[in-house]
């Protein structure tokens, strides 16, 4: 058993950020299910109190559990709900990392979920259509987060072709467009809140990708700053002296000029590969170019 846990921990650490998010979602779902089964064995009705982590549409209930703005996007209502979200996260997470970094994906997952939750909250409290169900409505699932990643990927590489069953090759921009239009058409359906949250996630993805593409802003910067700060608290070694910095000039260590030149050459090479992806798709890359692109996405 210990070997299995060690193996899973190693796979988690070595996996891409999209795989790590998938592991987290699956782990939470398994824990949720096991606790529910355990409680049912003792005839405890209601099972695992998922409602503590779902995001309520009622503002007063949300104020009583503000953490649900984040936790809701890691819980799912059933196995199929989890399966479809994780498949989309896996497929588009890999594509996303061709153009953006692992931290961008981590930050956008949270940003998309939070903007989706905001859309859900505003819609249920502003539109008279939802007034009768506000008190009992809850939001759950990673769909808004995943759709933010889908749309951001489509904005960054719109001409990339996907091979879809029954449809053949379809450009990524059309896949994203159909998904968004479907959500628009179903905002008054039984799962209207979910579709509204999807639209919020899609807007977050578009906002993020446009900011990065235009070089104006990174919409995920503040989220990643918070996460890095919190992670830094747990990894900080107490009373550990910093080693003295050694500065080497010339010789085998090279100069600052040489370092900057090598760094610029690598960045130019990645830009060239990304331009090639936009023009001819990922399949048009050589094995070496794919390796360089993957290595760059892990930094």
C-alpha cells in the first residue's frame, strides 16, 4: 500500500499542471464518495456534506461560507460530471501549455471558476426568472474553469485542427464558438446556473488570452502571486542562512552578455515554433521542436 501511495505522489509531482489538477479533482471525488458510503453504513442521512463546499446562489448563505467561491470548482455531482470535465481538462490542458506556462494554467483554472461563480451569483439575484429558486440553488463542478482554458486555447491558436468523431477536422475556434453558443441557448434550462457559469469562465479565458497576446496584462498574475506566497510559507526553512552569492566573470562560467544572448536565442526559437503551430498545426512540428515546446511549457 505504501508503494502505491509513493508511486502516486511521484506521478503527481512529475505530471503536468493539468494532470495535477485532474488528480486533485479525482482525489476529492473519491474522498467525498467514500465518506458518504461510510456514513450511510451507520444510517446517517445526507451523506457527505457537499453543500459546505458548493457555491450557493443566495448571498447570505454565501457570506456564511465564502470559501465555496473556490472549493465548488473541485467538487462534482457524479462520476459522469467528473469524467467529462476531466477529459476536457486533459485534452485542452495539453494544448494550452503549447502557448502558455504551467502557472498560467493554474491561475486561469481558478480565475475561470471565480468569474463563472460571479456570473452565476449575479444572474440568480438580478433576473426575475431565477427568483423562485435562489434559496435552493447551488453551483458545483469544474466546468467554468475548464471552459476558460478551452477559450483561451482557441484564442491563442484559432486555426489548430481537432479530429472530431463524425465531423473530421474542425478548427479550434469553431469548437469554442459552438460550446459558448450552446451555453447561451440553455441558460433558461434546468441547469441554467451551470450554463451561466460556463459563460463567465469563457469570458475569463478570452480576457486572459487577449491580455497575454497583446502584451498588456496577465489576468492571472495576482492569483499566482497569492499561491506562490502561500506555498512559500510552507517551504520556507526556518533559521537557515542564505549562502553567499559568488559572482563569476568570464572564464568557464561565461559573462552576463553570453547568458542574455543564449536566453534570447531560446526565446526566439520558441516564438518561431509557436508561429509554426499557428500556421500548420502541432502535427507539423518535428520531434525536436515538440520537445523544445514541451520543455518551455514546464518552466
